[in-house]
């Protein structure tokens, strides 16, 4: 599955819980609204043609660019620091 790109990573059973918690924490600390919009775009892709999907993705990108997390990400990049996302 890893060789086909179907999974992000594979872990031995004794390392799985730690890796799972790390991934969950990383996602929870990220720009959650943007991640949600990306998931929505991915779900829509199963039922949309190319033109419709491009329109959805443009809409979602515009929505994401209007969030406080977007502004925080840009500011953190400019200030060369890690962002502190709030989910707004």
C-alpha cells in the first residue's frame, strides 16, 4: 500500500499509537478550516467533472484565503516563526 501511495506511512504495532497521536496532534494544530475545505473538495471530486471540480476548488480556496488562519499563516511565514492557528 505504501509503494502505491495509498497510505502515508506504515508503522510496527508497538509504534502505531505514538505515530497516530502525533499525526492527530499535527492535524488538530493545523489550519482546520482549510483542511476541512480540502476534504470537502476531495469528496466532491468523486462526483464532479473537471470543470465543476475546478470551480469548487476555486471557491474553497477563496473561502480559505479569507480566514484568520490564512492571515496567521502568512504573518508567521513573514516573521519566520511557526504559526499558531485558531480554527477561524
